[in-house]
C-alpha cells in the first residue's frame, strides 16, 4: 500500500484521505502545518513560519517533524522543505529578550548575524536604545511589546524571558466538591496545561495560549492558572453573559467570596481582586480617534495575571493595549488559533505562543467532550429565487442563498424526527431567525434580547422546560448549555472557520448517558454558500471531523425512511415493468404447455 503524503517543494503537503494511514498522518502534520483545502479525496496543508514557530513553542523539534514526514511520504521529500523546517524551528529561541541586573531590557543571540540584521532594520530601530559590544541590543523599556511585534514581522520570533511583575498577592483554594455536592478535580489535560503554562514559575512560562475544544473546560484551566500564580487577576471576556458564567464557575469551584469578584461592563463598574471585564468596555471611546475611556482598568490594580478568554476574538485595540502590558503574566484561552483578520502573529508576539494543545478527537475518544457527527444538507432553490440570485452581486447572492426559505423544510424534518432532543437553531440573519421562530414557535435570542430574558431562556433550556432555541451570533461563544445535543446552522458569516468551530462547540459539552451530538449545516445547493461552506469546515476537518453530505431528498429518506416523490415514481415504473415481464413469462409458459 502506498503512503498517504506527498510533499511539494512549495511547502504544501497533499494527504490522501482514503489511505489507511490517513488519520495517523494527519495527527502528525496538523501539529506543524495548516490545512488550506479539504476536498473529498485529497487534503492540502501548508507549512508556514508561524505554524513551525507555534510547533517549536509547544515543544516539537525539527527531528520529530522530519521523522513524521519521512514516515508517511510517498516520494522523496524536497530538500528545501527540510531546510525550511530546520531553519524556522531553529529560529524560535535564537533571539531572546531578557532583563539584566541593571533593569535594562536587552535582545541577545548567539547568532551575531541576527543581531546585525535586527539593529539595522528600519522597522525595529524606533524601539532600540543602542547596540552594545556587538553582542546585545538595548531596548527602550516602554516598547517591550512593540519590538516583539516588529521582530516577528521580519522573521524573528523572540522568546521573551524578561520576567514579570508578581502583582498583588491573592491566594485561594480549589474546592473538593462543587455546590451540587459532586466531587471536583482538574482533569489530567487541564492540570497539564496549567503546569506547562506556569513552567514552575520560571520566565520560560507565564505567557502564552492554551488551545482546547469548546466544552473541554477552558474556564477551569483559567482558574487553575489563577490559583497556581496566586495574584490579583483581570479576566477579559466577550460579553456580559460570559462575565456571569466565569463568576459562577469561580464561586462553584473555589473558596473565593463573591465580594472579591468584580464586574466591569456597560452595566457595572467594579474593581475587585478578581475583576472580569468585557472587550467591548475596553474598546469604548466617546468618539473616533479619542482615548479609550476605560483603559485605566489595566492600571487600576497591580494585576499579577491577565486572562484573555476567546483570544481568537480579541479586538485589535486590545492588542495595542496589551503591547504596553508585557510585564504582566498573560494567559490566552481559545478553541482555535485561527483568526479571520490575519492577526495570528500578534497573538503569538503579544499574548504569547501556543503552550498547550489537545486534538479534539483525542478528548472525544476519552469522553471528555461529546462524540459529534457533522452533516451538511444541500437544499434546492425555487426557480423564482434562483433567477433573483443569478443577477445579484456577490454579497447579495450570499444573503439570498443563506436565507433560502427551502431550509425551513430541512428544519421541520429534523424537529419532527428528534422531538425529545435539545436543539439549537443558529444563524446570521435576524429576519431569517425571526421567521424560523414564528414558524416553529421556538423562542428567539438575539443581541437585542435583554440579558435577564436571555438568562431565563437559557435556564429553562437547561432544565428541559423548553427543548429548542433559535439563537443569533450571540450563541457563537461562551454559552454553557451542556444538554444541547443537536445544532442546526442555517446561515453564517461567509467562510469563517472560527465560527464553525465555535458553533459545533455549543453541543460538545459532555452529556450524561448518550454522549453524542449532531451538527447540521444547511447550505443552498449550487450557490456561493457551498464554496464558503467548504472554507468554514477547514478547521474542523483538520481536527478529524468528516462532513456527511446529502441533498435534501436523500437526507429525508435516510433520516425518516420516507420516499421522495421522484423515488416513488421510479419505484412505480419499476413495479409496472416487473409485472409486465411476469405476465409475458406466464403467457410464454402456457404456449409451451408448462
């Protein structure tokens, strides 16, 4: 049997899906390469400097990568690819930022050529104080973050070993039992991620990103890091509901009193030893170009740790703020390092490199997250809408395809077949969601739904008082609905890979009893939505999920056993032909006297 991997000189990797070694091959290469295309039979990965630097930061060596490639490569591996792997893996850690006893920040490297290139580069010079003795570069102290950003853009991923301010001490304990009396303890991978991030308190740790699937307990990891560092902490989250969920988890899993947990949002402005703030409040300013109104929160307390929840959604202004906070320990939490704005390098340089990552399927195998099936249903368009679609511009084409009324039929089939399931219908366009809500009499939650009403509906869903919810983009992240076991995606944000991952994540929390979940994605057939859908699926495909694809009629028959009109007509024709043949056979037998 031939091997599954073809390595090309342009640093793309082609992997044959039907090969028996495909899963093992993908498990290796997904650690140091990025999936670019995932057609049915041949997946395309690309090796980039950033993908290699993240691999190096999480402990991979060039020898390990080379051995993995050689093991699965069908043909000889181009030498330039091996050289690129060695070069980029070797670059991580070759340039270091350290603090000397005098308090000065300096860049050092064993490669004098690197220091020459850095000190003479126009993008870096504004942040340099002076070059000393040809073996070190003194950096202006206030530009610790800025110079790391500049250096990564010219190919130098700096390892920051300059250390951190300890901040105000704040110790607490983890509980042995939660409020429901159930035993609480960190899972092995949660504990491992905390220890890797902390690195025994050394300067090698203290900043970086932990990547875990939705439902795998990233909040618990955050709490574990807070506890091991033992300092006052600022936690940054996506919305006010996330503030409440973090607060509930902290109260449930630790002995921190409620009086020590502050909320800093549009509604409440509290600064406490543990303060939870939204990204929105941090990026607020009275008018464009003016100062950020609430930037002072970063200096309001002497924080020892800043936690960035859902770091893949971090707004660009918060990066600018973070560049001035490099002396603080920084923990990023996310299900995916994918950013649709291309700012992955800023996450690497300002929050920190990837410190810990667990493949989704590995946690599924151990039942730490639900076993999930992904199904794409391709829905036809009626002729009138198809004509309207054909003359629309690209953006309008996507909206028309997304809001295709025929998707209501697919929703109805699923709702009728799974009446006892806990179902989320998730979409992008409010008019579409309102129609679904009215048609099927399902409560709707959008960005305009008051927080109190949202919490009431989520609580009713958790208790089983309502079985289905229609939700807009507000459900893309930070919603704790452990019993949700079916998601129906009716529309999305173009080809967003991170959104696809987040939406699957809504149903991945482990479930009692049958620990399975199904993610349905409704796509208008033969439209731009199909193309965007393929891009959306890239990250989940990289994690080992496969999408079963059906056209609507096929799906209905497969799910319910109900024959479509065309199939009934075909079966009737076949039955008539069979009867006619039997009649002719009987007449022939009579004629020969049988």
